[in-house]
């Protein structure tokens, strides 16, 4: 309430006087004003809570010999007058009233908020389409966090407070992979910022746009060994394509616009760090937030005529071509599949591209390579031409270099990166496929390979049925888990995959329908699946089911953020293959003729842990119980976890 005689506004800060005994102090808040409330000589008094020397919280101090002592450096003040005996300094006081036993403090009405540098930059970020932030608020980013809060109150931004900054960076990376546009991750100076590195590298090597925002200690102490001081511009120089410290002299809205523009166009990491003294300063007079209008070019690049003509000629001559798509072709699959259908051409994917064509499509051949099916490798080996779209020729995929090959990519450096390619086509994949399709229409004489694809799937499914019978009495086999998923998973679910044996089995045994898959591709970082599910849910969780599949080793990396999923009522389903071992590493040790060492794991009861966090947790030890438990998990409204005790040898 406001006092009509003055400009004071009164706030109840204590329900009962009895809650503050004689001779004690406590911290209370009136609006945004921190107050040290003291009960001294029968009187309730209110002081500014901030000691003028180092900002120590006086409400955490104590009254000794009639004086209030600052808890940080021992300076004394009178509990009611705020004066420091023997000195000219002191702290401000506020009027107090007791009303029906409750304590009220009167403070001057606050001035209306004036925009800060942080406000201008966050509004620019939102205008450029970044409306999702994963992070942790702390002492060196409070001004920037407050600007985000204002945008969230306006409905322009959603902030997700996570439990570990690494999980936030992975969530933002997954968001970028899924949506093709950036989300932001956010941290304090020092350790909060360095915790984000792994997730940022994951985004960088998988070409996912991402924006990293970090708080920083005051500029004058950077490089002096100050508490939590790390030179973040130098630290981020290896991972960030765009990497700047915000200065008082910066063109602030332009700096943010360039950061987002680099992330989008380069499909890379942009980083801005905000020194503490900059965050709440006023921008230059007249500076306003920017928009992307007139600032970004269309990306539909047509290929050079010479390479396009060569590609068309090679395709016209082919009898048994195959199409191999990688993650870089993710947003062009409708045109690619239409072209494949027009020439009856098999389509297979890299592991990162899993699900970009359904395994139930007449031309779908599954995943190629170490995580793949014998169907894909058989058709690659029988082909007389490979048309490779948005893939990198990694060892994991194993695209042969012994077949005539056309490679199409938006990045010229990706073309012929590892070996000579017969025909390199630099261009946007959707545009290139459309041009090729029109050029070859009516000029093809390819074999119809669909009957062979059907036959090969029949052979592979028969083999899987044989493997389903394997039982060593040491837990459920991986194939049983993924066969149950084949029967029960929603057709349009977003599937977040970890690394390790669980991922290899996922790629090999799970038959995609209309699923989208997210994984830590080139970095191969353990722990990716669950934080990726957080990011996926923020992007499409209201429209599509979100599933995370992880091993016990991977889930333990970020299991604390299960509480984040519960807090924000995320409908995420987590399936954990628990074999109490880093099984893939044990396998590699044996293959390298090493002793198996340091790969055993001591795990919590994951299902009980989930229940303790407020999610639903169910544990399965027998194959016969798998389907019913999985149904219960999928039917549950909210976060749910299925723990499957798995046999490490049955992968």
C-alpha cells in the first residue's frame, strides 16, 4: 500500500514480531530493496542490508555489545540509526510500522525501469528468433538474467533453469540440430562457462547453430587471478566462430545481431561474454534493438553448371544407383525421396541421418556402417553409382571409395574432404536435387530395386528373430528392448540417442517410422541423450513424443537434470539399458588385446531415483515384463523412466 501523505510504499516484511527475537537480525525484502531487520532494545528497526564497504549482507550479521557487526569484515553499525560509531559513514534506514502484530517497512516508490545494454541485446536476440535459453543464474550474470526475465514476462522468451551447464549446452545443441535454428545456453563466469564446452563442441562439429552467453567478472580484474576469473574470450577462441566481449563502447544491438547471424549462416558456435559492469549500464542514447529484416540472405544456392552437368550425365548412365543421405540433408528429404521414387533408387542413411527415410518405405534400406544393417551395405556394394547428399564419409559410416560417386554439400570444404570424389557438387541440397530431377526426367533406365529391398529386409528380420531367442540369464538382450520399441514407440517420436553399445544396437535394430533422431555425432559424447531430450521437448514437445535412450554410463553424467524435466512438466520418456558396465569400452579393450579394466559401474536404482525426483520409475529384469512396463511408461503423463537390466554381451 502507498502512504497518501508521502511517496512511501509500505510492504509487509514479517508476519509476526515474535518471529524476530530481541537482539537478533534477519534479511527481508521490500519490492527489490534488501533490508536488514533488527530487534534491538524492544524496537524493530530497518537498515539497508548492504554494507557500504564490500556489500556484505548485514542481515546475516549479529548484534554484539549493542552494535550490529557486518559478517564479512566486522564493521560495526548501530542497529537502529545505521551509524558507524567514531566514523562518518553508515547505512541508510527505513521507516517501520507495526500493524496488528505484523512488521511493515516503507520505501520510496521505484522509478520505472530504464532499458539497459542487456535489455537491448536480449531484445535483439529475441527479434532474431532465439526464444529458448538453457542456463543457470548466478552472481556474475544477474543483470543479463534480469533482462531475460523481462522478455519472459512479455511472453517473448522461455528460460529453462538447468542443474549443470553442460546439460544446458547439450540441450541447446540438440535444439539446433532438430530445428535448424539456434537456442542459447547461459552461464556465470569461470566454472559455469567452462562447463559448457563439451556441449558447444558437440554443436560445432555437428554443424548445429548455437549461441553461448556468459557472465564475466568486472573487466578491470580480468587477468589478475580474481575469484572465478577466466579470460573467456581466449578460452572460447577454439570453439566459437564468433567470439566477443561486450564493451561499454560496443554497438550493442549490432554485436548481438552479428552473433546470431554467424550462428545461423555458419551453422556454428557464437559466444558473447558480458562483464559485470556492462550488464546494467544504459545504452547510447537512441540505440534500439535490431531485427533481421534486410540483414540475412536466402540460402538456396544453385550449383555451378559444370558440376551439375557432370552429375546429371553420371546419373543418366547408372543402372543401379543408390542414394546415401547424411544429417546435412535433414531438411530436404521430401525432395530427395520424391527423386528416389522417380527412379526406383534405394535410399540409405548415415547413423546421424537415421530416420530421415522410414525403414518401412519401399526404398528405405536403414543405416549404413558400423551401427547399421546388412541391407544398406549390400545395396552399396551392388551399386554402380553413389549419390551422397549431406554426408561426410566418416569411418563410422564406411562409404566405399571404390564406386563412382557424386557428392553434394552446401559447404565446399566438405567436398572431397577425405579422398578424391568423381563429381563434387557445391550447392544447397534441395535446389540441387530439384535441378537434377528435372534434368534426368524421362532419360533414366534404372533397375527397379524394390523387390530386392523387400527380400533383404525379409532376410534381416529373420536373423533378428533368431537373435531374440538368445538368453544367457544375465539380463535382457538389447535386441529385445528395441524390438519392443519397434512395436510400441509412437511413429513420430523424436528419439535422443546416447553413445556406446546401446547406440550401436539402436542403429541396427530399431526400425524407424516417422521418427527423428538426435545424437552426438562427430564428438560422440557420452551423456548426450537425456539433456538432448530436454532441448527437443522445448522445441516440439507439445506436438511430438520425446524419447531418450541411454546406457547406465551415459545417463549418470547428467541424471540430476531429471529434476529439471519434472520441474517444467516435460513429457519425456527415458529408457536406460543398465548393464553395470561401460560395455563398449570393455569390448574395445578385448579387441585391442588389453585386459578389461576400470569399466565396471556401481549404479543407483535408477527407477527408485526417478520416483524420488517426482517422475515415474519402473524397473524390468525379465524380457517377458518388458512390453507391459514400456506401455506404462509411454502412457504416463509426464516424465517417466524405464530401467532395463541388460546383458552386456547381447548387443
